[in-house]
């Protein structure tokens, strides 16, 4: 009965978007559960709820940590799915944070210098970095394709074009 009340309380706090209070209560529940040797499934469920709170707060690193802790307690398909979706979000956020058109232009200029000097592998390296920095610039792709054709890598050049 007490466990049901605690679960209901945690659900209400989560739905009311009082995430900090929900995390605090869940942490206490984990501590009490460990002291009383509660079932691993119950502890895993509470750790997943903490991860959900952090995900809702857009604190993806802490959310990932708690999902992993939950999976170490008890592996459930739902938590594994939440973790994989979160990892995709994290990778996308990191990719977006890496985009910088100014640095892409600098790398493109370095690639142009290497291309003029005939150092095509180094030019490809710089152009590839420029593409990672600004994937929407078509000129960089065509420059890298020109390097590939100079190296007789026609399939890779065609792919860039």
C-alpha cells in the first residue's frame, strides 16, 4: 500500500512537471529500497523514472546515466528503447554543436591550398572536415570530388557529386 502511494505521488509530481522534487523523492526511494533489499525490478523502475525526469529537463547526460543504472539493475525492453532514443538525441545534439560555417570556410581554404600544391589526400582531409562543419555547402562536396578524381577514386567522386 505504501509503495502504491509513493508511485502515485511520483507520477503526480512528474505530470505536474515538478521534476526536481520527483528526482529527490525517487532518490530517497532508491536509498530506502536498497536498505530494505527491495526487488531489483522496483529499483530499476525508479531509476528509469529519474532518467525520465532528467530527459524532460533536457539534461541528457544525467538521463543517460540513470537509464544505464536502471538497466544494470534490471534489463527491460522499454528502458533499452528509451536509452537508444536518448543516445540518438545526444548524437544529433553533438552534430549540431559541431557545425560552424566559419571554421568550415577555413578548412575549405586549407583544402584549396593543398589541392593547388598537389597534395590531394591532405586536401580530402580538409574538405571532409569542412563538410562535417557545414554539410549544406555544395562547393565543398565538388572540391572533394575533384580530389577523388585526381586520385582515380571515381566512385567516391561520383558519390560526392
